[in-house]
C-alpha cells in the first residue's frame, strides 16, 4: 500500500510519458475497432472531429491544471464559460468593429470572477470545492435571471475562430496548443510558475521561504477563469450567439477528469500541462471513436466512466507511491544503479520503480 | 496531564467540537427557522414541521453517508446517481406488485453496499483519487440505468414501498402524524453518533487525518475507508427509498444530490480532506440547506435568482466558520498542508 | 556598552490565551555561537519563530545593530540577514534541491527563471561546504533524513545571513554528519556569522557554543558563558533539579530470560543476512550511520517492508509479519523515527492519539488498557493543556511522549524504539530511560535504535552495529565500557574492522 | 418536455432584461391559436402525415433512385421520457423502411444536450460526405443555426424537426403547432373551469428554454385577461420531490384551486401533495404522459392534458423518403396538436393500456409492426 512505501518517487516526467502511451494505446485500439466496422478513425473527417472536440475542453483543462497544481480546484468554469459567451455575443451584436471590446469585456469579467474565487479561497479560507461551487451558483442565478436562452449575435468574422481550418487542423485547436505551450513555458520559466508547484506541494513551506502564497493561488484562479473565458469565446464563435445552456454540459468535472488523466496530482505540487493535453486528447478520442461506432448514448457514459477510472488506475499507483531508494539487495537481477549520474543521487535511481509492495 | 472525569470530559469534547467550526451551522439553522416562522407562523405548527422533515430526511441521510466518506479524507460523488438508480430499479422490478416490495428493498441495500464496495476498493487499492473514482461511478450508474430502462423509468412503485417516505404513525395527539421518515432519520442519526464514538469511528477519523500513522498503528486503512464508502452506499439506498416513497418515480430523481449533500456536510463544519468534523453538525447542515430552500419560497424570491442567494449564503457561512477557526487556533499548520497529507491518496 | 548584533528584549508571547514566553531577553554578538536550551515546551522554538518572523511577539523589542526591527514575514527576516533552520523540515519533496534552496528567490535573467544558474549556484554552495554525493538536481524526496537536514542548512546559508538560528539541527544526524555540521559551524564563525543553536545534546553545546541561554517554562533562567558552567550545572538549570546519573542502571529485579524475538537470515531489498535475537528483559541496541538500514530493520520487523528472506520466531514459534496489524497482534510495538508523518494524527486530541492503536486493532482488554492512558502520559511528564488538546499544538518533545504512550498502553511484549529520544529534552529523556528499564524489568524485549552513541551504549545490554544493510558486528556487555565502546562502534559502523556476529 | 418549434423564437433576450414579454411575439401567438381550429390536410388516421396550411416545395433536385439510402440523424438527446418515446417510434419507422430496402444505413449521433457536441456531430456528417439526407433535431434554436447552415450548404437535403433554427435553408422543417398553443390550451381550460378569483399555481421546468417560455408567455397572456389569481410560478426541474414540496408549501399558506404546468413531468407528484395535505384536488393541467392520464382517470379530477405531438418523430423519416423520391413536401410542415380532454381520455387510456407510465399517449406508432413490444419492454 502507498501508505507503507517510503514516499520517494522518480521525476514527474515519467507520468506524462505514461499518459501519452495510454493515449497511443487508446488510439490504436480505437482505430482497430473502427476499422472492423469498416471505417477509418484517421480519416480527415474524424481527425477534424477529434481535434475540434479537444479544443474547447483543452482551454478549460489547462486552466484547471494551474489551480489543481496549487492544491485548489475550480468548479465554476462551466458558468464562467457560459457568461463569457453571452457577454461576448451580446456586446458584439453582429458588428465586426465591436469584436475587440467584446473580447476584452468577456475576458475581463472572467478574470474578475477568477480573482474573487482566489480571494475567497485564500483570504476567507473557504475550501476551493465549496467556494467555486458557490460561485457557480451565483453566476447561474445571474444567467437564469438575465439571459432566458441564447442571446447576442456574433459576426461571421469572429465565427471563423470556431470554424476556420488549416488543413485538417481547426484554428481553435491550434490556439489551444499555443496556449498549452505558453502554459508549460510559464510553469517552468516564470517565478510564479515555480511558486505554484511550491504552494501546491506545501503552502507552509512556500510561505516560510518567502513565497507570497495567496498571490500565487489567486493568480492561478484568475488564469483558470480567463481560460474558461476563452472557452466561452470559442462557444460564442461556434454558436454564433451566446448561450447560458452550456453551463450544465459538465465541463467542470470533465476538465478535472482530464487533468487527473493527465497525471497531475489532485493534491497539488506534481504534474503539468503537457499531461493534461494528453488527458484531453484521450477523452476526445473516446468520443470520436464512440461516435464513429455510433455507440448507444447510455453505453457511452458507462464506457467513459469505466475507461477514465481504468486509465487513472493504470498509473495512479505508480505516480503516487514512489520508487524506493537504491535497492541494496535486489531479488531480481540488479537493475543498473548509476551513482553520481547527473541529476541523480547515489541512492536514488529511476529504474528502481515499483520495487516494493 | 489532567484526565477530567468522564462527563466533564465529554462536555468538553462537545463544546470544543461546537466551537471548532460547527457553531455556525446551528446558529444559521436557528436563524433561518426563526425567519421562516416569522414570515409564516403556520410553519411552526407540528403538522407542517413534520412535512418539512419528510422532505428533508433523504438529504439528512445522504449527509450522514457523505460525512463518513469525507471525514476519512475522500469524496463520494456517486450518491446522486445511486439514489436515482435505486429508485428507478425499484420501480422496474416491483412494477406495482406489492409482494415484490420487501425482496426488492433488500436487493437495493445489497446493491448499494456493492457500489460502495467498488468505490472504496477502486479508491484504496487501485489508488484512484476518490473524486475521479466516484465521478466515474456516477457516469457508469447514470448510463447503465438509462440503458437498462431504455432511457426513461418504467414500471411503478408499490404502495407499501412508498410507506416509509410518505406515511407515518397517524392519529398522534397534537402532532397528528409522525412520519416514518422522521423516526428513520433520528434512529440512523443516533446510530451514526455512536458509530463515530466506537473504535471504528475513531480509526476512521485518524485515517482521514494521517493515513500513514494510522496504518503504522495497525489500522487497515483500506478497509476502514472502504467501509465508509459502503455505509455511504447504504445510506444513499435508504435515502432513495425515502425519496421514492415521498414523490414516486420521475426521470430526474436524485440528480445533483451529491453536491447538495457535500455542501450540507461542509456547512456542518466538516473539513474536506478529512480528520475533522462532527456527524451531528453534518446532519444539521443538511437541515440548514433544506430550510434555506424553504425560506426562498416563503420570501417569494424569484426562482431564477435563488441559486445566487444560495451560493452567497453558503460561501458566507463557510467563510465565517473557516476564518473563525483560523482565528481561534492560529498555528503554522493551518495554512500549511501537513506533510503527511501527501500519502493520503 | 556597544549594541549587540542581535538583542531581543522582554519578549512575551501567548497562544490562545496561554502565555508561553514571559519577557525573554537575548543578546548575541557577531561571530558567537549561542546555545538556547531548555526542556520540551520551554519555548525555544517559539522564540526562534519570533526571531524568524513566523510568529509575532505580543510585546518586546528586537534590535539588529541597535536598530529596532519588526518581522511579520520570514522573508523580511531573511532580507535583514536572519535565517533559520526550523525544527520541522521545510522542504518540498517533489522539487529538486536547487529549486528548494532558491525557492522564493529564483535567479532570473531577463525576467525569466534561469534554471541553469540556479543549479550551478547550488552545486557551488554544496561544494563550498564540502558535501559530496548530493546533486542540486535530485529530488528531495529521494534523499535520506540526513541529506534532507543538510539541504535545510544549505538553504539557510544561501541567504548569506548574519544570524543563523538552528533548531535541533542534529536531531536527525549521526556520527559523520554531526562532525560535518561541526566544522560548518566553525567556518561560519570565521565569517563572523552569529549562530543561535538549539539542541538537547549537551555534548554539542559544550563542544560548539560560546554562550548559553537557559529557558524554563517560557521564563529566562539565565544567560552566561558556557565556560562558567559544568554539564551538571546546566542540566540542573534546565530541569530545576539535579538528575542522578544520566543513564539509570538496570532495575535490580530485571532478569534476562529466554529468547523472545529471533530473526535468522532475514533480508529484503534493503537488508541482507540479518541474524538477531532479543531476550525478554533484554535491551538490545542497534547502532549505525545514517542510512545504514536500522530503520529498515524496524520496518521489516513491523511488516511495513517485510523480510522477503529468512525466518522470524516469536517465543519459539515461527511467525509471518506481513503487515503492521499482524505485528501489533503479535504484541510488537514500533516507535517510529518520524513522529509527525508516521506517529501521530496531528489534528486529533492527545487522548484519541493515545488510544489509536487500541482502536485500530480491537482486542479484548482494549477498553481496560485505554483507561491507563492518562496515568501513562503523566508518568511521561507530558506538558499539555489537558487530554483534549490537539497534538499539533504540542512542542516537539511532548508530541514524542504521546507516541510513546500510544504504544505503552498496548502492553507489548516486544518493543522497537527507532530514535525514541529524538528531540526530547534531558528531563524527559531521563524519564524515557527509566521507563525503558522498567519495561525490561517487566520482561519486555526491547530493540533500541539510536544515533546517539552514548545513549545506545549507556542503555543497552548488547549493541548490534549496522553497515549498509548488513549487521557489521556486535558488542557484548564486556566490550561496553563507556570509554572504549564509542570508538569500537564507529569502527564497526564505518567498516574499519570486521567481527562476526555470534549465532 | 422541453421541446419546441423554435419558429416561435425570434426574440433576443440578450438585453439583460427578462420581462416575459421578450418571449411573446403577438403574430406567432395569434397564428398558433388560429391553427388549432384549422382542419389539417391529409388522412386523420395518420396525423403524422397531416399538415396545416402547407405550401409545397419541389424536391426533384434531390431525387435518388438506387434506394437503400444512408440516412444520418443528429439527435439533440434522449434525455427525457418524451424524447425517449419519440426515439423509439422513429427507430420502428426506420426498421420498416430498412425491410423495404428504402433505407440502407441509419447513422445516428446523440449530442446528450450538448450544443457544441451536436455542432461537431453535424460537422462530422458533412465531412464524412456519404449521407444521402441529414435529419436534425436541434438541441437549441439559435446556437445550432450555423451548423445547420453548413449542412444545407453541403448540398445534402436537410430535414429539421421539433425545435427549429433561425434559417429556412432546410428542405422542410417539421413541428407541431407549437408552444403558444400548448400553453393556451391549459390556461383557457383553467379559466373556463375555475370561479373568478380562484388561485392558480404555475409550475415550470426550467428558465430559458424557448418552448417552455412560449408556453408560459401564452398562459400569462390568457390569465391576464381573466380574474384568476396567479399565486406564483416556480421552477421544479420536473423533479417530483421538488414539485411535491413546493405545492405543499403553497398549501400551507392557503388554498390552491388550480395548477398550470408547462410540462406534465411530475404532475402526479403535484396531485399527491394535495392528497397528503388532505385537501381537495385542484383543477389540473398535465400532459399526455400516461402516469398523469391514469391518475386522472383514477381520481376523476377536472383536468386537461395538453399535447405536444409526440408522433412528430415519425414524420422526418417519411419526409426524408419523400425528398429522396423527389416528391414535394411542405416547406414548413405543421403537424396537428390537440389536447386530450375528459371526452377522449378513456380512448387513449385503453389504446396505451400496457404502456409504461412515462409513455406518451399520442405517440402514433400503433400501426408499426413493432407495436406494442418495442415501447412496452424497452
Ligand atoms: N502554534 C501554537 N499554538 C499553540 N500553542 C503552541 C504553538 N506553538 C507552541 N505552542 C506551545 O508553546 C510552548 C512552547 O513550545 P516550543 O515548541 O517553543 O517548545 P520547545 O522549547 O521548542 O520544545 P521542544 O524542545 O520539544 O521543541 C509549548 O507548550 C507548546 O505547546
Ligand atoms: N547512503 C544513503 N543516502 C541516502 N539514503 C539512504 C542511504 N542509504 C540508505 N538510504 C535510505 O534512506 C533512508 C534512511 O536511512 P535509514 O533510516 O534506513 O537508516 P538508519 O540507519 O535507520 O538511519 P536513521 O534511522 O538515522 O534514519 C532509508 O530508507 C534508506 O533506504
Ligand atoms: Mg522546539
Ligand atoms: Mg532510521
């Protein structure tokens, strides 16, 4: 059991690798099943479909990764997305000239909501689960009261964000990957990024070391809400109008699932955006496969549930309980133990993975 | 050290508990009830109080179950769809046949326990974070049940099935009717209270607080947690029986209850992440949530704006409790995450 | 007189209405090593945390070079040149050594974190302190307790501080590392750095320190040159009463009986060829360097990382210890080396921690035994605000006492103590020693792991010495004469000689 | 049920004000109320083929001889009993046509009420390029418009039914009369059957769904012209427990003489609230869901069951066949929609005798070979 093994583990990288291995596995299996039904999973149509599906969830999941790394959580993303789509659409009101302010307004509001989330979590010390659940309800009330149904009108020019394609790759997906890259860079190369890992790992230690923990968590929440806002823009551009309805499409939980599928540790401090993108692609692949096989919608849910659990189980055990230190007396033929190897201690070897019960 | 005599000590624990975050919920509950009864004195009549309890009982049971899981450091997001599944299956199997009622109910409890068992084992043995494990279970149940019934509930519940949630002991002086729901709720509440004072309960809290230490002390952490999930499954089943009894089968039954239940438990001052909290307060939390809904209708608040009010009140209450706790026991570890917390998967 | 480098005057502090510091004064000159001693709960750590800006004093003045300062945040203290090695570890297990050392002040080039420089600088620091086998890139999680402690110290140094306070820095260290720390401190003195040094190990205090300040129950007892004191006087000032000889002799009615626990050929992936036996009434010491595998033996016996080879017999009957639960059921007890992560449920009350094992492993007599908890706790001289206080509010030492109590109530037949006196003050240490003697007298078999050689030698009937996962040898009562023993143990531990363990 | 012809929805509520008026378009209101009394063209025994005031469009351009066509259906969801019933009917209809070789492959994607998902689904159909006809049941009116437009532009004939979209590019748009008519049927019944000054409670499912808003808007219109007192309108998500609780609370505060619902889900729970509270039943507006019809019969209450014709799920398939056969179809195919009254209650009860309680009486599949098993044992 995890509680029994000394909590030492090999670097997070390896988890991400597993995520992509899982993705490949699912792609292969999916491809086989689809081809058995006489179709081709990698047909242009399906690739487009797969990528389009991934972009929306992608934006949200990337943001979710940041808050989860900080040992927080955001259950209000769905509502922020809905709100932002409405603000954008109603502000644009069909005029190309108003696209910029509309985007600014939507993202601005989203950021403010993120700020509030962050402040409530850090300063008022409300558990993020409840804080953001509550924030979600607050927005819901506002939406239900003020937007009875779809509203606003998005000009063609902006709809292109949702529909343009470069080759088989939708523009929105390219943007999503760009954002992901930026996020990865941010986590590895900015102080705030480093501090997010620190705060998630152990807020007290971070504080003692002079990290402004609250500010870090708040930043994460703002960024997360911003990305939910971007998702809202994507929605608006695809719907040609704003829609309150999207809030109960379950993106909140799905994004968390994607993050965890991506190998990020729910209790913060480990993981990264690279994995999350993998997680998102896994979920999108499942949807595409189910669709091309036109699986019964209810069975779909059953399968998704099972596969999510299974996939996480595959590497949860490994990534949580760490590899032991140098195994002095290996039962099996000894794995190469490379003392003093760069980036490694005499006592610590990545190859020792899972050597213990 | 001073080992005060039994009663004094017990009183001390109670007060300490009430002080440590639980106070808010009782105050809030009292407040809401007062406001309601000012708006509508009829509410205080035993009759309508009983009707209120009838409605609230299922959530209270769910809150108890959720409490066990949360205090052990986990989540159970599957209870909502479990309640739904139970009611729909009951309707499907009973299909109006009185004689089928009892066997089906027994079957439901077995089923509930099994779902809990799976949740528990997936969480403890497969090391899948419980949010994900139970989220997956939520999807599976949701899909499975609709697949089974072709999308919409079929069949019908028998009258005897509905007794627990709908009837009561009639002809009681003053009160008129004591709902079975009330008795069941109280009985299970007391049961839970004692359970938490048993060694199982103490171990459960210890595991939620520091799984590693508890394991080193000889606790079977995996089993203790799993049994918490099983209890949650059983209580969800009981809640399903009350709910189905109260209102019969509709396609939506149970939807979203998991979040309401968690909210209730947290309102009760139980700390997400485990190791702290009092089951009685969790039950009070459930009553508070229900009272809140009731208050909104009394105020004739436009339905659309209610979620906003609900969100604000919940955040405010939890924030108050949290800041309060923080103020009362300032210590390096309140903001910091205790080092052991990273072994609790 | 000239302004001292640091002077703290009339510091008062209370937690939840309980005053834990009553008007403490403290003066430290540049280049001086200043010892801060006192019993568990005396207020040492609290005073340090105030200096470090973790807590804020209720009243009192802090001056650096005569200029008054007030730190609300560790960062301010560090900026002012005051850095601290706290009693609890303050590292992020999942980040690298470099990331930990520079946490909060990552070096940047053009606004971007310069990871390369971060690593180089850290390696430089390590080299500068003459530490090998520790890479700036390795994750802290993969380090031994000792190595982690060293990273802590390196981190504190990296602020090029003028004052460094260390709260029990050697608590987790043995032999080699302690000496490493010694010349580290020397070097800092040369640089004119002042050091505030908290330790319960008298030897270190007399080896290292120039002045000493003694606290008792949050009050200042006295502050004087170490030269003016003998160890006994110091102890008397700390405890308020003289302690009859540090290690109590075996109780008269103790008789070493039959072999109770016998391990033959025990091994797993950290251990090999472990042959040891503990008789009832016997105290067997287990010595060795940090990382030599003593804890592994404890864990193996307790079924945490069980033996995969060899046999274990209890009272002559072969048993399989596959889990801590099984071990507890067989009447074993393990006082783990790390109380915070392995010993205690920090948010629970003293009372419920004390009966944790009884609750976790239900058995006949549990409730009867639970009733003995208060008595046992008081016999350990626990300082607390009653059985309902949460243990996280206890001082380090008092927490350790709760751990001991938790096991004693189970009335075990075999007790494995891994660093039982780590971070415990002299007074309490003495209590623990006599307790161990009593247990032995009651016929309990005791395996006693410690990094404090004097302690192992002073208390044990036999001493086994570990080296790199194997038993390097053993010293019989005859060889345990205080003078020669220490060198003999070190010789075995470091492998300069080899003697076979008699079967 | 939460389904509607979006033809009603041109309003733009985005101005941030939700006066219910924004859901009220006088012209549409008048048209729908009028359509109720117009005799539809076609065989009354096949209401799913009847059409009110059709204007026929020529589809010869889509003629496709070789039969066994690939029919692609993008479904919003089967997330409520009404849609489930309809979906069963549609599948049965398809089977018949597959037997006869008119339909080859019937390709379905279900968007589970997720607009974005459905946009992708439709996109996928278009990209796949081998659909002979695309049938769409949009999950929301406005949001699906661009996707439907793309489908039309791909040159494949498009059939839209149930909810509409803000484009008439589809070859035909099939729907029953609509939400105003539905809402009015119930409201008028209450006005006729209640004393002036009686108290009416309005129970609604969700805010913001065009059809439901239309039903409520029409009801308000009619109540406004009456002496009935509206106690309040509450959202229930169709959850029996909520409905029962809310009704109980209103009873605690005073009498309730009539109940208007924008959809029948949970009508039974509402009636039970009266039973458990020990007061007389109200005048009731439900829906043609069997659980309600049976309760109605058993309690003998004064009630009406407005109908949102479930048989419309058959029509799109048949329309698709007509189009592929090059026969003309109505541009807007308005199906009849008439409530069930005490007069024809018994008839519908015994027609659907062994159907499950969440089945819809006017599902119009009685003549399909699969009847009754396909609907009974699901
Ligand atoms: N955060 C806190 N909240 C409440 N009480 C505290 C807190 N920190 C310390 N105390 C109390 O203050 C007193 C002094 O604690 P402190 O840790 O300074 O003792 P110490 O001298 O370091 O003991 P040890 O040698 O065991 O570490 C103890 O009685 C402890 O219970
Ligand atoms: N040279 C080493 N450097 C770092 N870690 C080591 C080394 N050798 C062993 N380890 C591992 O580090 C941990 C600490 O060593 P361990 O506690 O087992 O030895 P010990 O003799 O018990 O030392 P202590 O009890 O003082 O910690 C053990 O789990 C061991 O596997
Ligand atoms: Mg201390
Ligand atoms: Mg050790």
